[in-house]
């Protein structure tokens, strides 16, 4: 192994990538001073950088869909019924054994502890709706690991189905009322963690859109000249995937919104994405120092590479990924 690779190794151990066909190394075809080899073997993603960082292990956890509730949730039963009954019993992605959502979360945390993880990255839909019981339970379990963690919301984390309001207003309301402790004092819409020379960037795109202040924040992170890893919930658009790769998807909008009726929410906008969202997309994939993007949402693991930058979509933690 070349010395520059050895001293500049960033290892991302994702809980959720059961790949068997993509086992070789991939060398980005670009002139980036940051990116080097990228590889996937089963559920482990390895990213190498030309910069001088220390080996780092990060566990990616997404789409747990916890639906615990108690008497505090009674006033919201009308809005939590469908998702409260979803995913009660699942099959473990390796063993096939029956598994609850809570069991999947505990399995991932135990695996992270045994694997001496440096960081836990949670990218949304940890909850099926903003239940106080689920949020308190998950927060306590995370603290008990002793492992630093970052969290960004998914579209279910703040959504009581049928509750009136725009997606932005509902997100803001339930972040403030319920989810706020998970951010540990950080800005819920955008923030970063620095660890061993790497900057982990968390941006909330759970409405499928990017806000102007989020774009400006991302630009500042690029200007930091640090190696970056981006964590989001909704995958960025990739040709060949469905509409739920929906952040900056040119087909996203009212005409392609098939889920608004059963999710009992407002339709996606008739005009599609804002210019800000498309600008964010372009700037992410043209940035010199983004080493990779990690997302969830689709419940189907996949890897795509654009301009030498891999986007990894992990499988759902509700099945132990």
C-alpha cells in the first residue's frame, strides 16, 4: 500500500450494506487532492483519502422506524395509527430471524460498541412518528453506548399523518417539541462534527428540499479545505433510480407524488424543486473535498458514483442493518 494511502485512511463501517458483487477497489477518475480509493465489501464501506487523517470507524444507522408510545401519545392516535402498526416484526438481514425495530436498534448499537466505533451517524426515520416514548428511549440508548453521535431527521421523524400544516412548519414544530435533545445543542437543519481530521456534515433534507441557509453552510464547509463526509436522509438524484432519490430529482413534484394520500400530507409542489436545491446538488458533486455521501430513506441499499464521489444508501436498521 502506498504511504499516502496508509496514513490517510478513512474507514466508514456502515451498518447496512449487504453487497457481494461490488468487492473491488474503485479509484476515482478525477484530479481531487482529497479523494483516493473507494471500496465496498459486504456491509463495510472503505474510503481512502490523500489527506493526513487518522483511521476512523463510523457506523451509519438509518430507518429504524421506532413506534413506541404511551399515554402521552393518546391525543395523537388518529395521526400515528398507520405508522404505529407498520414494521412491528421484521426479518434480520443476515440471519432471517424475527426482529423488532427496537431489536434492530439495539443490535446496531451493540455491534458498534464491539467494533469500537468512533462515531454513530443517524440519518433519519429513526422514528415512525415523533413519539416522546421512542425519542426518549433511543436517546438514552445512544448515551449508554458512550460513543459520540450525530443525528439528522427523516421525513417520518417529525410527521404525524393527517396533522395539518406545511412540511416545513411541521418539521420545525416537532423538532422543537420532541426531537431537539438528539441534536445536542446543534442547529437541527445543518451542523458538523470534526473527528480525527475529518469533517462530518449533517444537512436536513427531509422535506426533499434544501434551504438557502443550508446551501450557504455547505459552501463554508467546502471552503474549510477539510475532507468532508455528507450525511442526509433523502438520497441525491441518481439516474436509474426511482423518484425517492428525490433531492434535486428533475422529475420530483406534484405529478410524480404518489404517496401524499396514504401519508396524509400536502402534495409536493407543482413547480418541483427550487433553484437552491439544484444548486446544492451541483455544488456537492463538484466539490473537491467531499469523500462520500451517506443517506437512507429508500430501504434498499445501493451505491452510485458521480464525479468520483460515492453516494451510499444504507438498508433499514429495522432489519438489523
